[in-house]
C-alpha cells in the first residue's frame, strides 16, 4: 500500500530533472513560497531534520513532508502531478514552465487503519 503516487506526466518530468541534476528529493513544507505545493530539489540541497516525515518514494525520489503539514494531510492519499505554470519557489521544474501539484483523496478505512494506527 502506498501513501504517495505519481502520474505518468510527472514521472516524465522527474526523469528529465534526474538526467540534469542527479539524485533528487520531494519536499512539501506548507510554509512559504508555494505553500503546500510539492517541491523537488537536488538530494542534499534541502535540509531535512526530525520534523520531516518520509511518506514514500515516487519514481525513485523520496517524498518528505513537514510534520506540521502532515497533521493536515495524514488522512489523505497523495498523487504528485505536474501542470503548466510558474510557481514562486526554488523547485527544479520551475525553469521548465511547469510546477508540481498534489491531488488528494481521503484514505479508505483500510488505508487509514494501515497508515495511522
């Protein structure tokens, strides 16, 4: 069972970014810049600490969320997607005229029990 998935369209962008930048991480902070939009960085460029929760791996990229943000999202399943547009962040896809977004749905009872017990 996965808490985070990724669309084929977003996978294609991740592959492009990996080819240019190497190992990557996703982080969703809920703070400044794009708020709760997922951002992608070169691995090692984003400081992670005990307040960041590892939610899974999508397309070979670890996905982290700040624990304060996770409190709002802990009962949801997340799907990383990409759309045209320019976000106000330092995320690596921005120069491509794209931005990552999240689609969410409530977890099923089975998923909620699995992830939040």
